[in-house]
C-alpha cells in the first residue's frame, strides 16, 4: 500500500511539474519574449521618386531618391525604451532633400508611443504590435513628422506568407522641420504634407513586410497661414526588394518562435502530463492485480 501511494504521489507531482512548465511557457516566457528587445535596432530602405522645388519661384524637378529609415534604442528600462528614429530622403549624389530625427518613448509591450518620454508628446503606435488586429490604429513614427490613421483593409499573401494589408492616411501633417534644408524654410514658409499608403504586415510578429507611400507637400506662408497653390513636392516610395526579403526572413523566424512558445511547447508539456497520469493509473491497476 505504501508503495502504491508513493507511485501515485510521484505521478501526480510529475504531472503538476509538467503542467507548471506549460503554464510558465505560455504566460511568462512567451510574453517576455514578445517584449520589444532592449537593444532593438531596425533598418529599412526604400526606392523613391521625388518631384520638388527649392523655392516657390523654382521649377519642379524630378529626381530618383534613396530613402533610409533607422530605429535605434538608446536606453531601455522597465517597460519602456527611448528610441532614436530617423528617416532621410537623399538624391543619388547624397544631397539631403528631407530628413527627420527625433526621440520616441515606446512601450515595450504594445509598441505604443508614451507621452512624456520622447522629445514630443505623441500618441498611437510607433511600431505595430505582435498579434495585430483587423482594426484601425493611430501611427506616429519617424516616416512622418505627425500622426497617421492606419485602417485594416484585407488579407493577402507575400511569397506564401499571410499578411494583413492596412491603408494609411496622413492629412495635413506639419513637416516643416523635415524641409529645413530648403532656403526659405522655416523663415518664410512652413510645410504641410498629405499622404496615403499601404502596409503589408505579418500578423503574428507585427513586422511590416512591405510598405508603399505617396503624397504631396505644400508651402504655407509663415505669417499668412495661406497655402501656396502649387505643390512644393510630390513623392512616391516603396520598400526595396532587399528590405522585403530581409523583413520576410525576420518575421518568419519571429513567428516560428512565438508559435512554439505560445502553442506547441505548452501543448507538448500538457500532453506529457496527461500521458504521465495515464501511465500512473496503468501501473497502479497492474500492481493491484
């Protein structure tokens, strides 16, 4: 009888241990893994076309552009990170057309901007969160100087990987700081931008696989507040093939790890616990014969 009780307790303890591991994997290890890394760095490149004028009296000139965005964590503690985000539009010769450089306070859990932590109080997402939902998001990142509205549109596939497609809209964003390389900005003119685009997002990891954007910017009289009729700039941009490939590779890797920690490993340990219980009952019945 004592041996039977010992075996019974051993199997129950073993099962409890296996189920505890399953619980910890799903509700502790997986959420910890999904936090934005404390050393997060992101780099993307775009091919762009730009039609722009240096001054109100200048003619519109067309140029091919090289667009680069970089996000780099400067400090990270607790549940937030301070990220330096910058984006640069350059001519093939390296002349700066437009650039932004700002600090963002980002919640490591949901990737939202944290008011009071960056160099400006911002709302909405800085990066898209893991397990993105089919809904509307506010977005305020380094691609634009102000907020955008991003709305789910449909499900698609890129190279066999399911993605959620979101439409983006920027309506009258003040981007004066980005155009300060122009002669009369900001002394005589400010700049307002109107843009629209699309994001292709791997839904589990929340990583942007592909992105395209187009829009128009106008001179606004600093004193009058009136818009100059002709645009100061029109642009279009799209991820380079190299960036798409890199983002796909990274998203696939992250999604696999997340699925393993959230689903497959917890199920494996839960099933092992059930098998352990069944083995205990079997041995107990066999020993009772």
